[in-house]
C-alpha cells in the first residue's frame, strides 16, 4: 500500500503538491480579488479576509518546502506530509531569508543555480516578519474573520484563532481594495517562490530519470 495520499508514489505526490497544493493559495486569492471588485461594500472586508487567510497558507507552505529541501535526512515527500509549520518556524525562516545571500540560500537548500531567480525574489521581499501574527492566527486554528461593527465600510479586520490551550491569537490588516490587492500580490510572490524551489528539485529528479 502506498504511504502517500491517493495511492501515489513518492515523486507523484511531490509533483501533485507542486502543481496543486502550492498553487491553490494564489488561485483562491486571485478569485477572491476578482469577486471583490464587484462586491457590495459590506462584503469587501470579508473577501479581503479570505485573501489574508490564503496568504497565511502561502507563508506556511513556503516554509514547508524550505524545511523539506533543507533537511533531506528523510524524503522530501514525507517532509511535505507533516502538519504545516507555524509561527515559530516562520520567524526562523524569515530571519534566515533576510541574512543569507541568494547564492547561500541555494547552497542551504542543495539547489542549483537554475533556482537563483527564485532565491533573489525571496531576498527582495520586504516586511515578511510583519506576517508572523497572521501565521500565528492561522496556526491556532478555529480561524475566524472579525470585522468592527458600526461602519459602512470596514477599514480594518482581524483574523482570529484559538489554540488547543484556549489562548487566542489575532492579526489585524487593512480591509480596503488597495490592501486586498497588496495581500493578493504577496500571495502570488510567495507561492511562486515555493513552486520555483520545489519545481527545481523536481526538474532535477525527473531529468535524472529517478521517479521513486
């Protein structure tokens, strides 16, 4: 019996993860953004919140790919089966991404120079540390989008979660159309970086004829 979902082989699972799981946040965020343009004023903050939730997932999946590539003592596929990393892993990742040169990042991930553009894109991302609260709220689970009452157009909303110990974790973000566009662009960037890193690994595996 296969150890991977859908009775997939190891490499088939990694391919499916690259093709679907890493792209889903971007597709969902873009869909919400298109809907937001024509939505009623009261619904736009909700759609912005949905994009923020996809951003949290994009952050966590980027860290999952990074961690899987960085530690190959077990297979990439088995690493990707683990629960998504949380805020602590995100903070460590952000610190490393800000301190390593793109070339050093590729050596750390054991990737070739064909992934240099993705490493440079990561190095150029500003304000990643500001997303830690969003990742923490998503990690806590029971995610709830909260919007202030009494305003025709909400200027700010919160993603809130409650962890297994009953402790709340919240993150606030702007709810304007401009904020939504910025969040969606960031989802696209982080998803592209994760797919670029994992896609480079896949390309090497496939070109070597190693399907596992």
